[in-house]
C-alpha cells in the first residue's frame, strides 16, 4: 500500500481472521436488498452493516493509537469539553459496504465524526489494463479506478495524493481524519464489484 503517513493517514493490513470475518458478513448482503446508506457516492449499492459493528469496533478503535497525528487530534478535540470529567466515549457511529460497479464513482467529499477509514475487500480489475483502456489514456491525469486524497500545505497550497489501487490492496485499510477530502474515480474493464467497507468514529452523546 502507498505510504501516506506523512499526511496523517495510517495504513496496515487487517489480521487474516478479521478480514475473513468481514468477507463473511459482506457475503450475507450479496443479492439482498438492505437498508441503503445515505452517502455522497454515485453508487447504487451502498448498504448499512451496522449489525456487524460489535465484531470490528475494538479493532477500528485500535487504529487511533497507531499514528501520533490521530492521538494529537483526539487530545485537541477532547479539550473542547469544558468539564474534562464528562468527555463522551468514542463510538463507531456507522459501518457500510460499497458494491461499486463499472462507471460508478465517489465524488470529492469528507465524512462526519472524528475519524474515518476505508477497507479494500475486493479489487476486480487489473490496474495496468484499467489504465491502458481508460478514456483518459492520453491524458496527463489518467486516474481511472484510483483513490485520491486532497490536502493543503501550511501555506494553503492544494496537494492531490493519488493512490493507484490494485489487487495487492485487498485486506488493507486506510485510517484518516474524517475531514480529509477524498474521491474515487470510476473503473471500466470489469463487470464485477469493487468492494470496500467504510465507517466513522465520533463522540457518543
């Protein structure tokens, strides 16, 4: 996976047993009509997985402690509560799966809460074929199928960090500040699903 730790974005691969459990939970939703999550994505099949939160919440919480930026941010946000004895607990507020089809995409957006994450479950295309057959093959911005994070420098300069996601990302997770703007470009060469799971951590009032 591309190292984005310099942007305050932590990455690792899920433990094998946890990744297998996640795939089993997703398999239960395939072919079924579930409760659709209200999201920014131009993706038809985005389904709530909130019943599975107890299986994954402790692992997701553990990711906060693995990057100093997240610990610093949590400390800063905690100071906003006047009474330090009444800081609410953290909660995995929501948990959803994206079954992204060919031509579908996620526009530039951010999330609610304090922290967010994306877990790559299934990447159905070959990245080299994707880029070669992209409508933008002759463009200097051929980003077919890519994930992109948008940040700024201290001077306000805009920076795009493009992640060329391929099959090696399956089982990987990016964990980031919920306010981080990001988007996902469409893919073109596969009729199968690109499957990702996301969620948000926030205060539980």
